[in-house]
C-alpha cells in the first residue's frame, strides 16, 4: 500500500494533515506516524462525519441493541469533582439523549460496539488503514 506524503498547515490546534485520497476513511501522515507513534501526539484526520453508521438514527438503533451495561450516559454540565458513583442520571433515557443530543447537555459512550457486525467492519476498516502504514517498531 502506498501513501502520499501529506503536507501540513498550522492552525490553533497544531499541525493538520492535508486530506489523503477520497477512498480512505482516515488521513494519517505516514512520516508523522512513523516519527511520533508511541512517542508524542499527532493529528489524525478522518472522513467519518457523514458515515451512515455514525448518523443519529443508526446510533439510536445501536444504543437500543446494546446491553444496558454497555451504554453509559450522564449529564454533561456537572463539575469534574463530582463522585462518579453519586451522580444523578440525566432526565433522558439513552434513546432520548441521542435524539436530543444537541440540546440535552448530556454525554454518552456506547461501549463494545464491535459486537455489532456493521460497526466491527467499520472498526476493522479503520484499523486496516493504520496497519498499512510503516512505523518504527521500537518505542522511544
């Protein structure tokens, strides 16, 4: 697999890789990956924002299908110092949290999504793109 070297531009967040080819989900600069993986943070861009599996209706389906223990959600406007075991759940159930995500001030984590075959395939596709990038095998 060949990757073209990405050029970088600077913004407030640091260096941003120039987008790679349209058929890839991830934009990873091979040189940055080789030089920084396991050593320091670097930017990985992606084209996942419009992916059908990551749209609200499909995420709603996934949240319903996952066991309750694999869906974590809570109010998003609580102080960081609050004991996680003492937090009140948000007023909305997980399904309603997803439906109203832009207004309900909550957060949600869907865990072990790879148990769903479609999400497993998406995960493997992304990991396959990373696996194809040569890296230095030694850690600094």
